[in-house]
C-alpha cells in the first residue's frame, strides 16, 4: 500500500528504505520512457500545428516524429538529457514518496482524518510533489534544455550547460517555469495518489480473489489508469511550463520552426490560446498520455515491489 495504512502495522520498513524504493522506481521507469518524453517535449514546444496539412510543421505524429528524430539525430537523441533526467527521477522519487509516507502518517497521528481517504491522499500527494519539485526543479530545467536542442548542440555536457546558463541568464534560470510547475504538479500528483488508491480499492471490490493473487498486475494497471486521468486533467499547465523553461534558448530552437518569447505564465497561456487555439494547449497529449500510463504504472509497480522486498527482508531478520 502506498501511504501510511494503520491496518498494515506489520509493514515495518524504514524511511531510508522508502526513499530507496522511490529512487529506484524512478530510475528504472525513466530509462524505459525517455523516448516518449523526448517526443512529447518536441511536440509541446512546436508552435506550428501538429498536422500534415501544415507545411511548416516539423512534427505531426508520434511515429513520424520518432522516425525523423532517428534519421536526423540518431538513436541517442531519444535519451538526450538522460543524465539530468535520471538525477531528476532519482531525487524526485525519493523525496516524493518519503514525504507522502510521512505526511499520511502525520494525518493519522493527529487523528484528523482517515489516512486512506481520497482527500487525504490528494492533499498529501500534492504537497509531497511540491516538496520534491522544489528540490529538483533546476535539474528539470536542464533536462528540458537538453531534450529541446537540435543539432549542432548548444550544450555539449551537463557541466557546460550549467556554466553557460548561469553565466548568460543568471541563477534564476534554473527556476524558470517554477510557478506553472507547482500549480500543475499539486493537482496532478494529488490525483495520481488518490486515484491510484481508489482504483486499487475498486479493483479489489470487483475482483476480490484476483486482487489478492495478482498484486503486481493490479498495481501496474491501477497506476496506469491514475496516470492517464491525472495527466488529462492537468495537461495545459505542463505545456506552459515547458514553453517557459526554454525561454532565452531560442537560437537552439530555430531549426524546429517558429519560436516565441513569453513574459510569464499568463502571457504564455494568452499567446498560446490566441495563436494556436484551445487545441494548442493539448499539443503532445497523445505521447504524454502514453508516457503517463507507462511511467505512473511502472513507478507505482516498482515502488510497491521494492517496499514489499524490504518488508520481507525485515521479517526474515526479525
């Protein structure tokens, strides 16, 4: 079970083991879904419509984008920015899951609400994601810059990117897009945790025998469902965040089509709506939903798997 469960007193794993389980779940998942993440970011940053009917559009579909990136930049392009992405996943997973476990236990100890309630998981999930975001946002900006750049590359190495960005844009560059990130991540993560728990309970109610036998499949399926629903509800803010994160990086975007400069979240939202219409707020939704289904499902699957592994070790030692 993700989060503190007063009825599961026998699951005695330490905070360190929770953090390790969160880190490893993020690391393994990131390796597997990186190609979809790169395609999603390219879609989000494209001003032109994602359609074959627009002659200026560089990308217009998942398979077409995958083939074009492979042809122009080689297979390693699908793991551009993979080192900062892995640092992001490891750090984010550790802080988020540890914060969530601590917060849900605090709610139980305070006797405010049942720690398993939908509202409690929503609130604690959102807060834990905000804490994790504040901790790793600079790495997220680096990952976006690496994934967004074409050829020739502006940044050769991670160190080169950090030094160049700091020198040319100042220290605040590492927190570009923070406001929409926090605004988006709170409901997104809140829905992830609360919907995941709700789907697990619904699965166990509908298939009581299967729920106990196929725990890993249940975690994967419910995690995937939670990821798709959460991403759909909060997607526009994710797109605005990506547009803001590449501000000041226009020269590396020239080969991909039109570029825009934004003064902030409201200006970004206004320009997107005026120039690209409401559908512009959902560019890249298809690969994003595919990525959300895989990544959220796998993160919860691996997290629960490693928590159970640590639990069995603790029982064997006691």
